[in-house]
C-alpha cells in the first residue's frame, strides 16, 4: 500500500499480499501507519500487524519473540519491549522486497492483541509504538533498491526472508551482520520525509 491508513476511499488498495489479499482485496496490515489514540492519552500510537505462520491454515501460530536478538530468555513472556520492527513489502513495480517503514522502541506481542474502535471495528495487532517513533517511507524512497532492498533466500541471498512473513535476522553469517549494521544506521540517521500523518 502507499499510506497504510486503511482503504475507505478505494484509492490505496493492497497488492502482493498473497491469497487473502487476492481473494478479498483487503489486508490486515492496512492500518499499520495510521495513528490512533487510546482513551484520550496525550500520545498517538501505531498498531502494527504482521501475519504469523500457521501450520494448517486455520490456527494462527504465536510470534516467537524468543527469536528476537536479546530476547532468548523470553520463552514464557507474552511481550517484549524496545524492539526495532521493520516493515517490508514486495515493491509493486520493481519486484524486489523493500523496507516500507519501521517502529522504533516497539512492544512486540507473542499473541495477537485486539483494539476495538467500534462494535464491528476490531483491529488486530502484534506490535505497538508511539507514532513519534514510527516512520513510513515515501514511495519514491521505497523504490531505491540499493538503499532499502531486503534480502530473500528465494532471490539467491544466503540470508533473509524465507517462506514466512516474519524474519528474525538471526542467521550466523558475517554478511548479514554487515547488512544489519548498514540498515540500522540508515534507519537511525534517516531524516527524510515521513508519510505518517500525525
């Protein structure tokens, strides 16, 4: 999607999201960069959704937060804090996987959480961060392959996304360490446009 603020006007339809998106024209990720407010708090938040793998297509697996670097002892915890969550998607034109945006200092949950914004308006999420810690890259930036490409094993990389939609970036590969250092530096030093509308 372009703005990840929903698709109420029909102008920001999700693409390349698998069979669910193809069949319904909808995506649970559609609100990932839409600021929300909980009970009149002073701060807005972004609620991020990403699909966890299921074995049989019916039962959704938990997020294995113990696979996040630094959280190896969290096997019984329901959430972890201060995580950098990077959202990625297949570029609609150039067909490589690109960084879409990120949440800094996010809380990541083992199981999906629910936020109710109305009787029939329930949003699932498994990551949350203050909007001030979130960036949605402009589409022009997402097209810069040398800067924002994310590796996929199916494209010949030794590390990267496999078949699942979650990548913990935990392979033991020196090239991966170099990639993660470069990516985290780019994110930390990013001072370009942010498409999140506060």
